[in-house]
C-alpha cells in the first residue's frame, strides 16, 4: 500500500480539528443567545512544504529528495553500517545478503545478493523512497532502478578519512540525521588525530597487507590510490607495494625480495587463512615478518569496508606496528 505524503496527513488533521471546533460552537449557540456577532470558524493554515534535499552522489549525479528518506534499501554492507552508525537504522527496510553488521540488521528483509543480477522486484516490493548504492554497484543496476522510478544515491569509495566523513554527512542529510552524523564525524576525527599524535616521530615499519590468498604464490594486496594505503601511512607503516597502483597480485618472489617486517591479512568467515597456515606456506619462512613472528590477522571489514569502522582498522594497524606507543 502506498504511503500518503506527510503534508496531506498534516492538512487532514488540521481540517479535522477545525471541523470539531465548528460543531462545538453550533451546540452552544442553540442554548445561549449571542451578545455579539459569532466569530468565524478557524481556517486551516497552509503547512509549508519541506525543503528539498539536493546532493551530488559518488557518480557525479545530482539527486533530489522532496523530504528526508523514510524507507531505505541498502545495496552494500558499508551503507548499512553507516545508517546504523548515525542512528538511522530504523529507516532500513531492505538490505543486501552481505550486510551483517550490526547484528540487528539480520532482522531487516534481504533483497538477495547484489553480485551479478539485481532483484529489482524485491526492491520495488519494499516501496523504498531511496536506495543507497555503493562504489561496487554496477552502473547498470543503478540505471535499471532509475528506469523503474526508484530514487538512487550512490555513495562513492573514499580515498581518505575526509572522504569517509563526507559520506557520513551526506547520508545524515538524506535521512534527517545530520546532527548525529556530524557528532560521529567529530568523534572519529578525534580518534584519527589521537593516533597521529601518538605516532609522531616514529620510524616507519615495512608492512605487507594480504587482501586475498586464493593463490598463495601470488596473493592480492593494495598499493597506492587505495584507502588501505592511506591507513598504512597514518599508522606509520611503509607499504611494500606502495610503488604499485590499486589492487594487484604480488608474487611470492617479490614479497621475499621486499621483505616486510610485518604481515597483516584480512580475516573473516570466508577466509581460510590463519596466522599458522600463512607461516607454514612454502617459501614464506625466510620473510622477516614470519621469522620474527609478526604475522597478524585483522578483521577484513575494518580495512576493506568503506564505513565508520575504518577508524578502528587504523587503530588496530597502528597498535600492531607500534605497540609501545599505546597503552594496553
């Protein structure tokens, strides 16, 4: 069933109130003779329309909403986390299969996987007034939803914390939770600054970050132009793949030559790698990080998911590289 516009509901309530006042005046007039002319019944005052929200999304598209979004479908886990982080989780009526944080998101209707095809019928059935896409959302998915009359706002992949803060603020504006979003940004910014202050003057530590080891002889990592590189720089790490661009595979031979002091790999439910299994890989025993037992697992969502927990990822990496600079 379609939702009535808020302004119509407000006008209906005002008119009903006026109608009640008029009937009361009629009953009194039938028993008491008026000594002066009756006053006119109250007239409904026009309710001003909400100010439209106009923002440019991560694809450069200008997106306009007549009022704040009230029924949202998220197409990516990072978007889902952002909504809950700014106190707008109750506006979520649908989410993708991979959105699993915070735990209460499990109660939200799933629209299925967003990899490959997109279940537009399931999305339409939820009657959203806004769909939040992400950098991983294929352009054709956005186009198919727009052709069906669905408003879509794409949140771009941030390259640094300022970009993340801008994303949080944008979602806050779209949902009517801007004050909460700004408060969250202030808290996250202070945590980033605290890390920078703690690490002032330290020597950078060579680090290798393993994103995926489907092929242990040439695992995937990240180079320059990625958020992970931004985190490693802030954590006073020296990414051994920093001279390379984007997401790429690095051969075992190249990793051995570059010889990192620390190895971090993304851990999660679908990642079979453990600290011990990595150290036992053929040919990895000669790497300094393995020899000195400085191999660590970090929740992949803290480093690879462009949401507010990236600050937690920064704190984790900073502690791993420079434990003497932090208490506890």
